[in-house]
C-alpha cells in the first residue's frame, strides 16, 4: 500500500486542531454521556463527512488510546472535565487546545513508534519532548509510567492498578489466581481483529484478503479463525468477500463458544440472547445449514441486524423472534441445545472497549447476576432430556460466572456440568472455562456447559 503523502505545515496544524476537538467532543459524549465510545465515534464521523480517512484514523486511534490509559491520563486532562466525570455530571464543551498535552501523552503511552505528525504537534504546546525521546520499542508499564512522569504534576506517582476501577481485582475469581502484573499489561495492548471464515477453502480466503492488503494468520487449533496480522485501514463492510458472506468479524473467544456448544447437523438450537447474531451464525455454520437455529433477543433492532447477516451468509435455517426473558412454556423440552449468552458487565472486553472501564459501577454486578440467573433458568426449561445447555458471558468477574453456575446448579438438580475440551488450548475443562487474553490474544470470556439428565 503506498505511503500517504505528508501534509504541508498549514494543513497539518489545521488537522491537529480539528481532530483534537473531535476527540474531545467524542470523549465527552462517551464518558460523560454514558454512551459506548464506538457508537459515539460513528456519530462524530456521520456529522462530519468532511473528515478523510487520515483524519478518521487519527481521531479513532487517539480516542481509544486516551480511554485505554485514562486511569493515568486523567491527571493531564482539564480539571473541570475530570470533576464532571467523577461526579457523573453533564458534559463540558472544552476547547480541544486545553487537551493537547493529554492527547499527546496518549500516543506516547500507546504507540509512540507510530505517532502521526499531527499528534506530535500536540506535544509542542507545553509538553516536555524529552519524554518522547525516551521511548523504547516495547516498554513495560513501569517504563511507560517513567516516560509520562515529566508531563505530570510534581510529586504525582502512578501505579498499574490505576488503569482499571479500584474494585476490579476483588471481583476476580480467587481460584484463577490472577494478579495485576499478569492482567494489566494485556488490557493495555491494542487488541487484534479476528475473523471467522465461512468458506471451506480458508487458504483461498486468506489469499483474497492478502490481495486486498489484509494479511492474516490461522489459529493453530481453530482453523477457521483468522487473525489480522497488522493494522489495516480497510473498511471490512466494503470488502467483496465480506459482502459475499465468506467471513464474519468475530473475536477468537467468542468463536470458542459455539465450538463448546458443539451442535450437530439436523438439531434444533435456541440462541436465547442472540444480540447481533455472531454466535447464531456460527452455530448455523457448524450445523452445515441443516436443522434450525432460533435466535431471540429483547432488542428488535438487533434481530433486524441478524436477519441481514443471515441473509448475507445464506443461512435460511435461522429464525428470529422477540424474547423478553420470561418463561416460555411452549418451548419446554423442545431443543437439543440452548445457548444463553447473557447481558453482563462486559469486563472481558475492557481491552477492546476501554471506555467500559470508566462507565462501569461496582453496584451493577449484583444487578447483572440477578438477571443472568433468571435468563439461564427460564431458558433451561427448553432443553430436551439429554440435551445441552451453554451459559456464557464476556465478563471476567466471578459473581457473573462461577457464581451464577453454582447457584443455577443448586436450584436445578436436573442439570449437571458437562466436561469439554477447550477449543483454544486443547486442555480438558471440568464443565466451565474462563478464557483470558493471554490464552489466545483475545477477549476474556466465560463459558459453562451443562447436560440435562
């Protein structure tokens, strides 16, 4: 791909100013407005059609770097904004220039080796450029904090634990024995993009993608899982193979769930909390289009999205229906398998969606647990004798995972945990598995498998 031509100085200064303001406005909508950052970003781009691909990339990468390192960077942000965020107050329309040091530091921490010229300009306002000169190729968190030190108020110290909410580690499962030193470096890495091939000729698809400047590598165990090897500026939705249904964008941890379900061709399955349908499509693919998959959700717009995806992937055996989480007597004992991928804190996606760290509240965990147990219990009634029930969350918190499993088994003696082989590692699991980012360069995901007696 040819390198982009450098901008002349006057246009570069304009880009730095305009893009900084766009980042700040989007951050305001996300952190103070409580909206997902990726959705806010789409709104920003929709409202500013004049942004070119170079501008959009700068805004997007700066925003997510800022959110990823917000635990440290809040000390460089305008105090009025930080106070509003801490108090959950309405947004502040602050000029982008007040953020220059903070935005520059975001690049310094996240990816200094690829700092664009406009981001370097943010550092000329009042930042100490010696910090940029002291960067290393793959710095540790301790080294990154030292790089940031010249920009911070005198006497302020940083610790890795500040990069997540202070209550995070008390919610992890003690039996997993996860330390901050193990987890946090992974949460601070930019996540890769994983694709799931929906064609039997994976090598052909890889060559098609490579010809389109999207190099991929296959997972050693999940042969239909492809990891994009380097950052690509391509919009996947415009890629010809995507439009043809040859692949879906789906994280490796999410792909593992359908493999744990292990549906067989000809069976009837129910994806109870289908959302946009990534796992629904995967179930249908593993069933080779034979049998049926019922996809339900409380959000009708998600089901509309799923219908479009199913049509593109050519899966006529997927049906969509609204489900509000109540008991369904007409479904009793009807399905060979039921997948319940419940709503959760999404803490397992904090690497990919760093904004969720800063809008999460500890009190929400108990609310999610109550909902998860209700959904799992109601959906379980639909499993036929001898059938399979799978519970999953993209959470890394014990209460939402092992805690829900233990309480469900206490209340439902007709079910027992069903051991399985972890699709990602090949190791045997006692009926449940918490995947971590280091297991496959992926999100954190919990899955439990039950069999009805």
